[in-house]
């Protein structure tokens, strides 16, 4: 099964940028779609972006034009480049299979956008 470790979060001012990394394990990584998700306190966990094995991508409307998801199948890593960050982007960010699998959540990485 795919297991992941997220990293790269932190505190950033509005308008700033961060790049999140998701290091995955599992021999089937190259065959599965992956996604970045986020969850703020009191809210459900929502999909931010996903990327298929061949590299095609989809984005939530709230981040379209600002975030870029990519993957490196050799390194088994998924990235989320986050630009023009807004306070509304504050959340714990997770990566997982897409569609998500209950057994493949990592610990997440906190992103806080504040002045």
C-alpha cells in the first residue's frame, strides 16, 4: 500500500509562496493517481488538486491559477507549488491517493498564511 510523508509547510505572509513535498512509498506509486488535500479546523477535508500517472492535472476552483501539482515517478514524490497564498489557504495539507484511501493518509503539514 502507498504510504506518504508530507513536508514543506510553514508560516508565510499573504502573497507568498511555499512548495510542499509528498514522499511516497509503495511499488504501485507509478500506477496511481495522487492528490493534495487540505483541512481547516471545523471543516471537512477537501481535494485541492490531483495528478494522474501520466501527469494530467486537475485543480479546485479556489486554487486554480495559483497552485501547481507535479510528480516525479522516479523519486516517488508529489509536489504542490503554492503561489499567491491567501489567508483562506491556511490548513493542514495532506497527500493521498486519488480518490483517497483511508489507509494512506500521512500526518500532514501545516500551512499558515498570515500577516
